[in-house]
C-alpha cells in the first residue's frame, strides 16, 4: 500500500515535469521567433540560443502536453 502511494506520487511529479518542459518549450519558441524578427543582428545570435533548446524541449516533452495538463487548451 505504501509502495503504491510512493509510485503514484512519483508518477504525478514526473507528469508535472514533462508538462512544465512542454510549456517552457512552447513559450521559448514564441519568444525566440519574436526576437529573431524584431531584434538587431547583435541579439539575433542570442535568440538562437533560446530557440534551439526550446525546440529540443518541445520534441522531448511534446507540443500540447503542458497545454492540456494546465488547462490552457
């Protein structure tokens, strides 16, 4: 019984981390794309370092996982 509760809590925490990664990835892509369109050339390379990890997070965690988890969808 206690072991089952432990695994349930672990699974809920893991689902939460995947959802947070998905939301951060989606918002990072939005900010990165806006930064690439608006900012000067000096800051465009820095926006690429925001965009690439965000794409990786979306690939790893899923696009709509966090949106469904937090009810934004």
